[in-house]
C-alpha cells in the first residue's frame, strides 16, 4: 500500500530569488511557510555586490516574513570582475554564506557578472580561505554554443579548470539540468555538490511547446530532453549527499513572461515542497525526500540540520492559477491550475 502521509525534518531551499520591494513582500511568505532557511540570490538591479548591501537586503527580507513563521534568509554576494578580495572577509563577518558567479549575460540580471573568471582569482582565493562557498550558474554565454549544450560546455571550459585551480573551494553547481552535470558532480570529490529544481525533475523540454509556446515553462538553464530529466531524477533520489533541494523559484510578473521577449524563470515557491514530493513519489522514492530536502544541503554548507518536523499528506489540491504580485500585477505559479497529490499540512 502506498503511504498516505510522510513526515520530514523541516526542509531548506538552497537557491531562491525573492526580488525586492513590493514584489518581495508578495513572495517571501510562500517560502517562509515551507522552509526554515533559504539561500537568497543576489541578482537584484543593481546587484548585491557587497557585505553591506547583503546585510541591508537581509533586513528588508526579514521585514516581510509573516509573524509566527521562523524563516532565515542566508545571504549571497554577486561576484563581479571587480569584487575586492577583502570583500570575502567582510561577507563572512556579516554572516553571508557564499558568492554567486554569473557568467556575464547568462541569465536574468547578469549584465554585471564575470566576463573572465581569471579576473576574479584573487577573490576566489580569499573565498577559499574564508570557507565561503562559490555558487555557479553553470552555462557558457558563447553565442556559438547551442543553448541546449551550454551547461556541458561550461563543465569542460570553466568548471574543470576552476576546480583544478581551487581544489578546496566549495562549489555548488546550481540548477543542474543535464545528465553530464549530474554525472560530473556524482563522481567528483567532496568539494562540489549540485542543486536541482522541481521543474527539471518534473518536465522535459516538450513542456515549453505543448499545444503552443508556453512561457511559464521557460527558465534558464532551459528544460532539456527526457534522458536528462531521468538522470536528474536518478541523482536526486539516489541518496547521494551531493544533490539537494534548490527551487530556483524565480518570480516574474505574468505579463513579462507572456511577452515577445519573455523573462526566464519559473515561480515554484507556492507549491515547492509539494512539487518535489510529486517528483519523488512518481519515482517511487519518497523515502529519499528527507535527505535531499533537509539533510544534504546543511551538511554541505556546514550548517546545523533543522530540528522541527513537517508533514505532507496525500491529498489532492489545485495550485492557484494566478496570484497577486507587487503593485497591481499578477504572477502565474508553476503548475498553476493543475492538481498535485501531496499537501503540506499547516
Ligand atoms: C533566474 C531569475 O529570474 O532570476 N531565472 C531563471 O530562469 N532561473 C536567474 C537564474 O537563476 O539563472
Ligand atoms: Zn541561474
Ligand atoms: Zn536562480
């Protein structure tokens, strides 16, 4: 008989975008309801490039957490060509956990990203020394590389040399989307791990084109072929401590996704843990959800595991199709209007 209820240690989200201002106030409660902690991405406009900006951003986030919910934002700084090495110690002192490497132009708000990793080597040395992590958006930006191949090429051109030069820098391969990334991380030593999003576990690239172009399934790195989805499901449900939960929930107003040049990002926060439960259940691996969602992340970051527990029940419910977002706009959550089988109990 299949389980009707599962209880887990309270999970964390190791990759989250919450934006700022009124938009932030609309999305933070969804994550705070489910997760104890979240690693908050620094790709604001302008980006969060200093420890002081990260500390101020953390305070703005905390002000939007509903009373009675216990939610801790873990802050990251945006690495640029000009980040001074001293910023690593300042970041550590301010309680930040990592720097984020966006290759310039790779994704939403990445224009200020790194143009050449070698320009940042002194700062990477300082990160390694401070014990801060480097989180990577693992795609090359070379326009001659096919958009579906940009992750594999990143491993060859950038990640392998980077790890050779900084063997003790802890790296998170964010939102891994290919069998090559899953295999690379699985076989590597203990200094690299990967997050996996719910959309890359649940969908392949057909979802973007079913019956017409579907912008709410467009994110970066873009959804891949079915063989890649299967490899990601295998990695996430393998029990390997190198894979953990990072939603990459990336809210954009609906009208900016339903657009001639639509924004990349899936807004998964309203049903995040339920989406993962759906994927793990489909793989017959609900017993592996707790490690992925609640243990492997804190273990890799060197942080304590949570102690509170949460319960999911097998209970059909429909994800809202539209939600209010910021000042008078709307947002469409991932799988809005569709039924999920698992519901987090309040
Ligand atoms: C993210 C965003 O909108 O900030 N978008 C996305 O498609 N994943 C940026 C990112 O994580 O690459
Ligand atoms: Zn990214
Ligand atoms: Zn992201």
